[in-house]
């Protein structure tokens, strides 16, 4: 479920027309469906069934505190990668005891903040981090709960920028070094081994890489158990893909069944860290057509959204569907949909068949993940507003930035 549908040729999010949202809040505008977010989270929870488990939303996909509030209300945990994300969970009313802290570059201050918050687990990713966390925990007089993020050297067959499980990637501790990492943690007076973690990439649409990675992890789990290093949980990561165009997405029930078959009768709590698959298809970016620029070789639709609002096309050559908010019966033409930023990479979609005119509204779909959270003020452009729709009610969950706010934290030098 995306929460978006056509009614008499007009695009709606739940029971609210996208045209009315653009008129009320302006464009560019990110809009989200609460029902779609909740349904996607519940699908993971249901797929894991009666087995002890925790669904930890990977909030790097979208960290608006209203969205986190909705997920916290469902009982969600959270996968964080910074101290700022931890503070967002706290501000949203999330349960800090359901937080797992991932990331290769945790600072000592972030470690201390997470220890004081009483998080569930640190997913450590290097020998240096193990040593630093031990020192910080000892200095605070506490024992840090630790899981090792193991890099299984499994090719997830995804874009190289979002592949995380190969030995050439920066993430995790190499499989061959993991046993030594666990021994070091077990021998520390200020660390406590509680689990094993693995995340092999993002936008995955095949079960096989998950199975390959899990079989390697389970062999390591069995070896550790034989050495009296007992694990409580197994963190399978996230990365489940969504449909942007014509991808065949994972059947979550089949994925979970395959994972459980690999795990067998081993008595681990299961943690998963979905992000994009919870929010990706639940959001869209609304944008106005500022100009139509015909060309000898191609036509340009110049819109008020740009690469600073949605960088995925420029960064990954990512494809996202672009549709008129209100359908037209006029003939379609081929357009490159581009923004006003002074970069040739500033495009949102190339070679799109559209029937549009100046001042029409377009919706860029599947923009709930890695969109606003990766936006910037490049070219001194204010970041967009965000709205969450719940049934027939729209909630403004982030105000549009003002021009003055762009330099409010800056100072002139004394003359």
C-alpha cells in the first residue's frame, strides 16, 4: 500500500487531494501517508510471527519526529547511526531501550550519550571501536551491551553506493576477524556480548543474498557457542527493496520463512532494521512546473523542486515515477524534468512521457525514503515543508524554511 491513488483523474493521498495540499502549503512539498507507513511496519511485525523479535526502524531513511512518533506508537524500535538520531527518538517519545546504535564512526560523546540513555545495544564495527567503547563504559561505571556487525563478504547485487556486505565496503568487522572481536569483548569487564548483526545492502529484491549471509553468520554463532560466548539475539539488518518502477519486491512472509529455516531451533530473538521499505512508497514530492522549454533535441520541464530537495537521481541515477497530479487529455511529449539549481546533474527524471503545461503540478512518487533527509540548502534554497495525511486530515510536520533562516546562524565579521 502506498496511500496514493487516482480519483477521477486526480491524485489523492488517503482522502486528501494532492492539489489541495499544494495550494495550502506550497511547493516543493513532501507528503506522506500515515496509513501506508503503519501498514508497512505491521507487515514486518506479522511476518516474524510469534518468534521473539523486534522491528527497529532504520531512521536514516526518514527521521521526521512525527513519523518516528507514529512508529513508536506501534511499539517500534529504532536503528540509529548518530547522536542526533538518538535525540530525535527521545523527542518523538520512542523507547530508548529499543534502540540499536549502528555506524562505523561513533564518537566517544555519542557512546556516552547512548550509555546514559540505556539503549538496547551497540552494533560495533571495528576493533578500535570495541576498545573505545570499553573505555567509555568503564569511565561511566556501566557495562555496555554489544553486538558485532559482521561483514560476511556477500554480494547483494545492488548499486555499489548502497552495498554494505562486501569485504571492500567500510562496514562491519571482516568475517575472518569476528571471532577475535568477540573474544576481546568477552574478556572486557565493561562490555557484554548480547548479539550478532549483519547488514548487506539496500534495495534488495532477492532472498538468496540474505540466506547466504545468514548461513555464514550461523556457522560463526555455533563456533562462539562452543567457546561459551552466548548470544541472545541475531540482527538480520534491513535493506528490503521497494517498487520504484517494475521491481519484483520481496514477499516478507517467504523471506521470514527462509530466515527461520536457516536458523532452525537456535533460540535467538530476531531483530530486523527496515527503513526504505517502511516509508519509501508512503511519500511523494509535489512540485510545480515553472516553465516549459522546448528544444531541438529534447524538451525540458523546469520545476520548482531540485537536486537539493531530491538528490537520488543525481547521486545514484535513481529512477522515480513522475506523474501529473491532475491528468490531462492533451497529447504527451517527451521531457527531461529538471530543477533550477546551477548544475547539469540537477534532474529529477529524464525522458518522461508527460502531458503538461506551465503551472501544472507533478508528483514524484516513492519519495518517502532518502529524500527530505538527504536534502540540503545548496544554491541557498530553503528546504521543503513536510505534511503527513491521516485519513481526511493533513498535519504540517515540518514548516518550510524561510530565506532568513538560511543565514540565521551566521555572523558578519567586525570591520
